[in-house]
C-alpha cells in the first residue's frame, strides 16, 4: 500500500511556555511546516494531534493553551485529532482515520520527544505501521538528568535500534527525508 501521512503531535501553545521552553522550537516548526507543504503537494494527509486535557482541566479544546502554535502553517485540508493520553492511538480517532485513508506509513514529528512522541511511536510499532521518525522534527525540554538535546539524541538512538513488528522503523533527518519524498 505505502500510503503515507504526516503526524504533528502536540505542537500546542500550552506545551511551549516560558516555564516549559523547548529545544530548537523555531527550527522544529520550520521543518514541520516544510514537510507539511510537501505532504500537501503530494496529496498525502497532514494530521495535527492536539492533547485534550479536559479530564485534568488543562489543554481544554477552544482555549489558548489547546490551540496550535501560531507559527505552524495549517490548511483546511489538514486533519485534526484530539488525544487523551501520551499515546495518540489511545481512545482517539487516529487508527480509524488512518484505516479509512488507507495509510500504512507514518512520518512522526512533534512534542514532547520523551512523552507523547515516544509513546505514539511504540504504539504504532505494535500496530504494524511503517514509521519514519523525523530526527530533527521533534522536541522536548530540559529534564532533571539530561538536557533536551541529550534526550532527543537518546530517543533517536533508541528508535533506530527498536525491533519492529511487521512494519519498518527509520530515523532520518529532515534534509534526507525531503530528498526522498
């Protein structure tokens, strides 16, 4: 099949505050925007994932914290899916949407590398998707024992060494991906 989609996870205002600075936000957003333009040009789905934290009274749909970053380019043809846990697939419409679209290959970007991005990648592997993780297309913040760049590098290494199920897992930087699309 090899129908692909771009997932953009949790690039929301509430994740990018003065209290929660993220590594290379401007660069990550720029790369995501360029990838999204390419996917739209190829008529492949661009899917924005937004955390809905109504249950914990944060990231409530319609609020400023829930909204996507103003610097992200969005189009009416893009899809938006709410998520309710770190794993985007948990209790969301993502899998049925991907099934309806015939998507079997996911390009993964977003925030936060070590939480929602990682949980979604591990879940997608067990669902037999082919994955391409954009090595410089996800971000996170400083952690108690590692700086953000170390977290990102560590997870890119982990994903390069994961044992896939029926799909494939590739970790590739933005320039390499753009050359291959």
